[in-house]
C-alpha cells in the first residue's frame, strides 16, 4: 500500500521535481557570474510565464500587458526601499498586493464577458504604465528609472553572490512551480481546461466561470509581481523601458513556442527563447529575423507548441467503483415551471410553458423542428434567461440564477450536440461532472464509468471515441453530479435501435433511483415507452400534456407533429 502511494506520488510530482533538479545542477556546470545572471533572469521569467500559462494555457484568457504586473512588483520594491525605508522583504508583498488589486479591478468587468475583452483591456497597459511613470517622474524617476535599489538581506548578510541569489530565486520558483503544478493537475486544473474549451458546458457542470477566471488572473498577476520584485533586488535598477509592450509580447511568445497548458511547456519556451539572444549575440542584427522565423515555423508545424508533440498524460485513474447510492423518491415536484416565455427578436421561441416533474418521473417534450424544445431546456438550465415566468428547482426559485448555481442545486443536463471537454480524458470529464459535489470526485467518476460500461475508454480523449460513447459520456458527466433533475436534449439522435434500447435502460435505472428526467427527443421508440407523461410544443406553445397513450391518440398532436412521422408506434 505504502509502495503504491509512493509510486503514485512520484508519478504526480516526479516530472516537476526532475525539472527543478535540472535547474539545481546548472551551477555545477558553470559558475560564471554572467551565465548565472542569465539563468537567474530566466528563472524569474519562468515565474511569470508559468503564471501566464495558468491564465492563457489553462483558462484560455489572453493578457497582452502581463509585463506590467512584473513592473508593479519591481517599482513597488524600488520605490519603497529607496524612498520609504522599507526592507526588500517588506516591499515584496506590497507590490504583489498592488498587482493583485489592479488585476481584480480590470478582471471583474472584462472577464464577465466572453471573448477577447481581457486582451483588449491589457493591451493598453504598457502605454498607460509608461505615461504614469513619466507623469510622476519626481518620485518615480521618470524615464531614467530608479537606481541603487538595495539588495535583499538575511540578517546582516547581503545576498550579492550570484550563486546564492540563483539558489534563492530557484527556491522561490520551486515553491511556486510545485504549487502551480499541483493546482494544474488537480480538480481546479480540470475546471480551468473546461472553461477554456467551453464556458457554457463548464457552467452546466456547476463551475462559476467568471469568479474562476478572475481568481486565476489575480493569482498570475501576483506571481508576476513577485518576479519583478526579485528582479530589481538583483539588478538594483529599474526603468520603464524594461517593461514595454515588447516584453509582454515576448512572455506570450515564450509560452506559445514552448506549449500552453502543460507548465513544463512554458519553462521550455523561456529557456529556449531566453538563451537565444545570448547565443546569437554575434549576429545581433539577424536576431529579430531568426526569432520571427522560429515563431513562424512553430506556428505552422506545431500550433500547440513544442509540448504539443507529447500526448498529455493524465494523473487521474479510475479507482475501484464504490457501491451505488440508495434510491430516493418523493411526490414533491423537483422541477416546477410556470408560464415561462422567451423571444429572440420577433421569434417567440417559447410561450406560456408550465409543467411539473417529480422525483422518479420522466417527462418528455416533443414537437416539430423549431417548436422551442431546446430553448425550453436552455431556460430551465439557466443557459439563457427567460423573459417571463418562474422556475423552481426543489422548491427554490432559480429564474434569476446562473447556470452554475442551478447545477449546484442538482440540475444536470446534456446538449443537443454533445459538449464534452475535448482536452480532458473521458475519466477527467467524469471527474469534472462529479466535482460539483465537492469532496473526492474520483470515486464518483469511477462509479459512473463502471455503470455506463465505458471503463475501456477512461484514458481516451472524447475525440477518440465513437458517437454512441460520446452520448453516454455526456450523460455520464451529468450523472456523476448525482442530479435530482436531468435534462436530456435529443440523446437518441443518430443512435441504432440496439443503442437506443441500451440508452432507455440506463434512463430507466436513473428513474428508479429517483432522478427526475426531462427528455427532449424526436425518436418515438425511445420517448413513448419511457415517458410517464409527454408535453407537446408547437410554435413555442404547449398544445397537449398527458400520458403517452393520450398524446398519440390526440388528433391535434397527430396533425401538428406525430402524423408526419412513421415511427409513432411504441
Ligand atoms: N439563440 C437564438 N437566436 C435566435 N433565434 C433562436 C435562438 N435559439 C432558437 N431560436 C429560434 O427559436 C425557435 C425555437 O428553436 P429551438 O431550437 O428551441 O427549437 P427545437 O424545438 O429545439 O427545434 P429542433 O427540434 O430542430 O432542435 C426557432 O425558430 C429558432 O430558430
């Protein structure tokens, strides 16, 4: 048992410890103070790029002015130590706090929106920072910068030896890297990858997308400020030119070349591109050409960066599946929808829709194409807001609540076109689904994988599975959250009759366990035998709600919908 634990721990920490060990032996190869200075500078850039990777590679948010957070750390240390009598150690957290504050101020309005708003907001940072330094030149030193910044001290010992400073910086980098590495390979990393791939799907899995994006941006800005502070106490000088737009873009390029979303990719990018100017010093005029050519070649032949050549390895593996949960049932409605409506411009997609679904009940919604079925599910799940009406989940009014909040209250859903996270393995997708429960989601993920018979594709990525498996995986990710209510949008589409039969038995099992299900589908051989009741929508409005027998016998329904189809009989 102990040996298994040790090998699992080594498997998880091993790669990062290996990288850190390589940096630890650098001084054994050369103790040339200049070379050590370059390596120290690279380590400081690794700090920034690794923080940027969390933001860009994991959460998919681009910051084009990230160098400014380094500048804030550098200037806070420079100013507070030269003008306010702070020690370097005391100035450091002030710079980090200032960077975190600025990041939060920028992030809260921009990261609520999807798209490149953060990139646009941060693009102006270098120019604004430069202007701010020049306007406040009396105390900030203007374009001449600040000189004679004191070195860090431990007691009366001044950290001026390049070798000592290298190991100090390496120690800080080691702590940050191990923390970031463990975060990236934890549930948080899965959530960030989910946000990157599909914010709507992430919200449906109970993830508060905005707050997570803000948190990561603030954390990466704080790490960047720490780097800036350590930098100025080494070079003892700071000027605004160091942190221009070029620097911020170079950070992004290092990450892109090395490979985003891997941590070690960013480190590789910094080392490769960081050493290049040194190696090409003789051909200084050719440097931009060579730099640009390398970037173009990487973008053409390895758009995922150098790390993209290595298949991502998951640190999560299915465990022994625990026993299933006991069944629950109650007559209280799990879902109560009253008079909801939604218009898209002139199109009234849903109008006057009301119904209840109790625990252990399957309610199907059918209707012709464009009848408003998917819109109804989107309104119930919170993917879009209703114009009118009320929605109650387990007695809680959720009409104004975002999708992630409804997911946390026990609403699971699938989409008309399966929305899995392509960058996560099947098992990790299950874990993401289960993560809304808190606690150890590995066990729940394993249980569902076993239940839907997909253990053989646990380590595959969704793109490597077939259509039926993808449908099951998406239902599985919803089931992993132990939903009280499950919304299914056309789960039967494109499946063979044998697959539909298997799907029906999986849904029957969920019903028996007390799950309330709302099923939207055109496949009557799935809908009719499975449903307790069927609601028929036509042009957004309900025209009938009753037992399957009553619905298929209704003349209006047959005219509006069923009469057009040949597979009506169960
Ligand atoms: N985001 C949107 N913007 C504008 N119109 C929309 C949007 N979503 C849906 N609609 C319109 O609302 C109406 C209902 O669409 P919805 O997708 O809900 O129908 P449906 O019953 O699910 O159809 P199908 O069976 O083809 O999936 C359609 O006229 C559709 O064009």
